[in-house]
C-alpha cells in the first residue's frame, strides 16, 4: 500500500510514490497531487485492496500542506466499474458489511480532506465508480464518458451510491438512474450537475489541469475553510446554516489571508498568500467548541 510519506519540500516538477503491483498511484506536479486508479485489467473495479490504497493516498495528501488540489484519475478506458463483484459473490454478511463500510469511509475521507478533489473521468463510471465521481468536489468528464448506477439490474440496488448521487442531482434524475440502470452521457451529466466540466477526450488532462491550477491559485487556508463549511451547512436548515456560516465568515474575515486578499484587491495588486493551515485548523476547532 502507499506509505504515509510527506513531501514538505519538493525540488522537481514530478514526484511519484508507487510500486508496480499497487492498484493506486500517487504523483505530484507542484501543488497538485494525482491519485490514480491503476487496475485497467478489471476495469478499475473497487476491490477492498484498492479502496484501502485510496484511503491511504487521500490521508497522505490530506496531511500534506504543500498540496492545494487533488486530481482523482484512472488508467485504461473505464474510470471505474464499481465494486469488485467477485468479492461480493458468495461472501458472508460480515464481509459484505466490511466492503460497504470501507467504501463509505473512503467517500467521507474525500470530502473531509482540506484540498478540493477533482475527478478526471475518461470513460464509464458505474455503480460505486459513479459514487466516486459524485462524491468529489468537482468533476471533469470527457465528452465520451458515461455514468450509471445499474445495480438494480443484477438484484443489488445501488443504495450507497445513491447517497452521493442524490446529493449531486435532482430527485427525478437520481431515481431514473437508480431504477432503470441506464447510462447517462457526459453532456447530460453536466446539465444535471453530476459533473462540473466537460472536455473533448483529447483535451481532458489539459482541462483538468486548468481547473486544478485555478483552485490552487487561491489561499489554501481559505479554500479549506470553505470546503469544510460547504459540507457542514448543506444538510442544515437554512436558518441554522445562516447562523453557523455567519460565524464562520466572520472568523474567516479576520485571518491573515483574508485581510491580505482584501487589501490586495483594494490596492489593485496580486495577493501574497500565507497558506497558513494553523489558522484554518484554529477556526475549525473554535467552531467545534461553539457547536
């Protein structure tokens, strides 16, 4: 599995941590980390081993303060075919529970790390693979990509993918995908909100990097505060959300990077970000104590 290694000072454009037998690779391009599903032979099916390696990778980059954006990609023609059904077939209840608990942990980690995670989808994303895309903060899809939750057609309803899917698209769209299992093309996925960007297949990496670099230009302190706040408020009533987010915004406003950004804007110059993660962590701790 990918070891928990930190890169506080990088001297090359690319640094890589992976071994040939691993199902997930972790690479760096400056402030951008690339987590890549690397099992094209079985359509990047999410076995327990792959999910544990993904968890390790995201935990590693989540602790790396030099990383300001994460791209989740895959090799081969299929982004991910979902769970490895060979593990599900014939397994006892305890094993089944472990599989889906591990998947849930992976999804929660993706949304809990401070950096935005951007899915780069080059092909079919089905079942838990579709769930992976829906869970990411942003998603860039090739125009040839497609998305499906076809568990109903094999007698295993996509109940856990439904959690992410129903929070990314409207109810009727989610139920259409869940009840029919029919694939959705990239353009419709963009229109319905499942992905945030589309690109021609030949320009997919270029477009993904453009999005990642745009994200990485902002203060990582501010971005981490915003990401955490988004997922905190999304499940609250509007009244409670305004109450909590008003406190978060006031606390954010007095931090160094907020004051630097405001001053730079008024002085018509580029800001010089501190990327001080201790300030963001202090704000999070402060709000946890309040709540």
